[in-house]
C-alpha cells in the first residue's frame, strides 16, 4: 500500500474515531450523571451482583435507552480506533523500520489494535447478553477478561499511533 493511501486512511479513521469517542464520552457522562453509573463502570465489574447493580440503575426508560444506545454506538468506535491504530502502526513501520526483522515485527504488531477491537466487540456482546438474559459470575468474569485484553491492545495501538505521527513529522522533515 502506498504511503499516501495509508496516510489518508490513517487521517480519516483517526478523525472519525476521535469524533465518535467524543460522542461516547458525552453519552457516558450523561448516563453517569443520571444514574450514578456509566457504561465505563460496567467494564469494571466482575460479579453478577455488581453487573446487576449497575444495569439496575439504568432501569428507567430514558436511562435504559441511553445505556443501550451507548453500548450500541460503541460498535462504531471499535473499527474506527482499530484501523486508525493499525494505519498509525504502518506509518511508524514505514518511517522507522526500513527492512528486516524489525519491519516484519512491526507489521505483525500492527494487527494488535484490530484484535483489541474484536475483544471490545466480544465484551459488548457479553454485556448485552447479560442485560437481555441474566448476569452470571462466569460471564461477568469473561466480559472483564475481554475488557482487560482490549485495553492492552488499545494501549499498544495507541503507542504505535503516536509513533506513526512522529513518523509523519520525520518524513516531512526529511522531504524538506
């Protein structure tokens, strides 16, 4: 893939991810202000009882609709941040890893944020399943494990996204 194509894809997925994240953060803050719990709080629970406590606070119709929309809207954020970080890693690779083992390693690591987005989707699916059926301790622990894996992948992706930005500046400096 050409560097211009990667840069363009990185830019639009990054901007879209930032915009969607801003909406998600606003929705979550509103939900937390109304109920005492936001969707981020749901990611921290590890027991059925805690899960029921958080989702039980959302029982009022407007709050339940907001919580459902927030969980669903998160599915838009997942591929956007996953690919923004992926393209950022490719930019970092092209700027800092010319060839050989390091280039192959960074190419492999570039897929990590995509795996994080898949874990994020699994986390939300488990949470939605528990909302629709009934929470269990084992499902709450599994959802929490998905959350932890997602965050590891997210932070790896974010680090490479930042390196990708540094790579863009390095490339511009070398071109001038």
